[in-house]
């Protein structure tokens, strides 16, 4: 679970306000209305983790203000990024809402969660609450030529992934 305080933007027309007593969520407003106002948050995941789902709890001020798209992006070099999951939303309700997106994304490099916000007017507001990233840690292990040569007691296969189940003495006294 993450909170909305980690979201950032490079767009100077987007204002991200920290929570306080009158609004406990992270409030996003704009000085210039428009579509495709992007905010992002880095995800604290490791290489080999498998993202299985994303949920974003939020509140919006009116029907014309919304989260239009949810993306997971792998950051490569400073000038390149790859979209590995993209989901367009369509919600015509107001009040407290939850976006749920299932996916299967294996983390290979640094990943970001991007939200595309649409603001029809400068009076619009989106308040972000909890962000849940469902994932399976260490979903894959490096390929080995001969699994029987590993010094661990068991290798459990689940689908295409392999998980090591070793006893503590085997880890402590293994010679490399």
C-alpha cells in the first residue's frame, strides 16, 4: 500500500497538495484545465517481482474531472521509458471511487505508476487516497543449467516460476 504523497509531476500547471485536517488525501488541482495531465509515483518493487493488480482510491469533485488512464512504465535510460501496462478508465460517478486494474507485469527495471488526469475546468479537484499494488515477490529466478546441482533441499515449481525452499544451514554453509 502506498499513499498519494509520493506522486510527482513535471507539469507546472498541476498542483499537488499535502494532506491535512480538512482533506486527508493528497489533493490534485490545476491552474490550466486540459486533458492528459500526468502524475507519477515510483513503485518500490524489485527485479523479478510480478505485478498482478493495481487499485487507486480517489475522490473527484465533478463528472468532468477524472483519472482517464492508469499506466505502469519501465524506466530505462533517462531519455527512454516503456509502457508495460495501460488501462483506460471510464467513470461517470462522483464521490469516493476505486479504480481496479488487473495485470501481469514482471518487473525488469525501475517502474513507475502513471495516472493521466482530465480536468475540464480549473475548479476541478481529484483527491488521492491509498494506492494498492498487488504483486508476487521474486516471481522468477535466474535460469540454471542443472537444477539438481543446486545445494538447496527443494525447488518448488509454480507455473513458469521457480521458488527456492532452503533450510537456513544450507544457506549459511554453502560455498561459492
